[in-house]
C-alpha cells in the first residue's frame, strides 16, 4: 500500500553490440599469442636450426650438463667425446647449446 512496485528500466538509448561484448576476449587472445606462443615458436625454430647445423668438432653442452666435442653426427644420435678416448652416444635433442670453439680447453 505505502510502498510502490519497482520495475526494471529498459535500455532504449544504446542497444548491446555483439562485437563490443567479444572485444575483451579478443584482446586477451592477442596478448596470449604475442606473450606466450610467438616467443615459444621462435625458440623452437632456433633450436631446430641449431640441431640441423651441428657438425663434427663442435663443442656442446647437453641438457644433463656434460661438455664435449662432437665426434660423429647421425640423424637422431651424436657421438660426444667427453674426454680423450671416451665417447658417449647421446640423442640429438638433448643438446642444449653450442659453445664457441676453444671453450673446453679454457675451462
């Protein structure tokens, strides 16, 4: 009696735009691509190029931390000389970095 009913107002001034509703989602996807995906793809491409360019005599560091000189390169495996007359067989994918020539002698 004393309290009147409150009805919801209708929005007649600005109808909802479907593109504007998805704009924040598109922005988040763009940031995700440029911050996470693109740098990861770039690193993967650089790693693949490094593994393809490996050759006999290169000095490398493996993922396990072994330093050595490449004595033979195959399609998926590498013979790594870690000491004089001591060679081990490792997977090519376990190569982490290629060192500049003469690094092992200076250590």
